[in-house]
């Protein structure tokens, strides 16, 4: 068993796709396919969507500078699904959840491997279109949302650190948060989405803002509150192929904890090595055939600043599909 200060890593799944649809019909046609949702659907419209995400990194930084690695590699394979329904032309409700095929961490020189799998969180996410204006030159839309995250998976999974050679009894310790399927806390999600289309050039400019207020889990941990702002420009070609460029900034607050608990000794968490600021460039392609949309995107980190020593984002790829149909 190796001893290390393990770093808390937060990864948000945010991917976008665009479906040609008039905002006057009650749907923006620009939902996010990851952890939250943009815009609203048409009244009595159902959306089924799912995506796959791969995350992998062995890159460490202190502040903004590269530094020696504390482990070889950390990676995950993640499936995310969502069911959304337009209750009215202004109000859409979605139910979302994910499953980790695996979350795996290799120690230095692959001396030890910690891995887990399982369901993540359940997210209940209503969103309401508070303003829509449709004109000859383009359309404007403003949507607000308030979500609630309920942990379903494990936050205190453990792994064997020693086996007695005589009795063969195994001794366990709690796995680090990087390989848990959930934080174990209930969170509140605040969301805003604004879109402006330019009909003459078939362009969409939109932005979103997400703030997640983290709760406390039973282990006396409160993972840092999360904020994300994204700026997008999207254009469709031949009414089928779409190209979206995104500039995304995120901020994660430093972790809080019960002062009576030694986080490093019990959970391998160096609390001072939490919290970060990052900027990503995210290109995306999507293809739409009738009611089905297929999309793929890749996140390029442009700037990353972390407190003390942390593993940082490196490789993150998302692909998925979405299908919509009306009950009317």
C-alpha cells in the first residue's frame, strides 16, 4: 500500500447539441446533453437522451505550473441518461441520472489499483421559459431552472490495504473521493440560459450559467460549491450538420469539513489541495436526422489554476444521442 495525499477531482459533464426548431413553438432546441439542461421543450414533447463520457488524466499542477505526479493515472467511463417532458410551452421537467462503468486510479508505477463502479446521482430538474421574443431578424429566449441532486451511489466504498498472512483476514480503508460514484450529499442546482438567434446567417449565440450549492455528507465532508459559465456560437449546415464552439469557465470552491475529523488520515484527502479555476475550449459536431441527433465533443483545457498540488483535466471526450417526439 502506498501513502499519498490524494486530491479531490470534480468533473462536470456538459455537452451541447442543436436541433432546428422555432423558439416560437415553445422549444429552444438547444438543450445540454450532460449534467443539466438548456432551454425548454415544446408542449407535450418527450426527449430521451444518453451520452458516454471518458475522462483521463495523469497530469498534476501546483498553481498553474506542472509538477511531479502523485499517481500514474486516473480515468473513468461514464454513462448519463435523461428523460425530459414539456409539461407546457413554458415549463419542462427532466429526470436525469448516470452510471460509472468504472472509476479507476493507478498508483505510481502501478503498485496499487483502486477501482469502483455503480450508479451516481438522481437529478430532478424543472426549468421555465421566462421570456421569449420572436422577430424577423431572430429570436431571443431566457430560461431559468432549479434542480435537486439526490445521491444514489456509494460515497464510502472501501478497498483492502492489508491481508494477514496467517489468518488471511483483510483490513479495509475508505476509498478516496476520486473513485467514489457520488459525494453522498444532496445538492441544489441554480441554472440560467440565454439564447439569441440571427436568422440571416443561421447563427445561434447562447450562454448558460450553473451554480451548484453543495450539501454535507454523512462523513462530515462538504465538497466545494461549483460555478460554471459557458459562451456558445452555433451554426447549422444543410439542416443536418451542426457545429458548435464553446468557451467555458468553471470555479470550484475549497472543500469544507468537520474539524473533529482527520480527513487525510481517514479518507486520504488533503483539504488544502482542493479548489480550482479553469477555462476550456469545447468544439462540437452534431448530426440530425429527423428527430434523432448524434453528437460528439472534446474539451481542451486552456487555463488551469489549482490550490497546492492537484491532478488537473487532460483528456475528456463525450458522445451521445437524443431523440424527440410529440404526443400531440
